[in-house]
């Protein structure tokens, strides 16, 4: 099953995570089942040294599943393998109404570009990426060919995401 996806992209400190979090909250509040994928550009770990699962990975396990009555997680150590493609990650997700994808700047799915004055880089991404179909900004933006939303206008941004991703309203 192909997932319906919509991306949030932007430079470091542009507000991507906050925008993603607020969109998840708004869309889930509207009754949609939303999943997310976050691309990290650095070494990260969701485990703690000394935990049983950490010890399993340190011993050489490629995949470790942690399961409880409240949640489960699957960690996969690449151990020299290439980073999985976005499509490969999407294929591992369970059914949902929409997957919000944070990052993956160079992929072709529809995206909204987050812009904040305090971003590390403020050069527009829209000129080089036709998949960017809107901008969410904390400052006035001129000269763009796509809709521009205030970064805090979550209801309007969620309406736009619903319409552009084919969700329809509930």
C-alpha cells in the first residue's frame, strides 16, 4: 500500500520540527491517523547505554525490537549497509491516513518550506525545488509563486495539506 505523504523542509533552525509537531496535533485532532518520518543528518541513538536493548545491539544484533503493552520500537543497525531510501522506510510503516516527512530536502514528494529569520541559512529552496508547493514563514515573503502562510497559522496550513495530499475534510 502506498502511503499518502507530505513533507516539511527547510534549513537548520527554520522551524521544521515545531511545524511538523503542530501539524500532527492539528491533523490528529481532526481525526486523521498521522505518522511521521524524520531524517537526521547526524549520528543519533534512541537507546541508552546499559539498557537491555542497547546491550543486544552492542553484542551485534542487526535488529532489536522492544515491545510493551503501550508501544513498540524497532531499531535497525546498518552495520555498513547504505542508509535506506525514503521509499524503503515508507514500506515499513503501518497503515495511516498521512505520513508527514520532516527533512528529505532532495526527495520529490510535495513539501512546504519552513522559513524563520533565525535559520542558519535563509536562501529560498523554492527556486530549485518544484515540489515545494507552499511556504510557512515567520516574516514577510515576497516574489514567490506559491502560497505563503504565517508559520503559526496551523489551521490554514493543515487545510492546505489536507487539500494537496488528497485527504479531504472530516
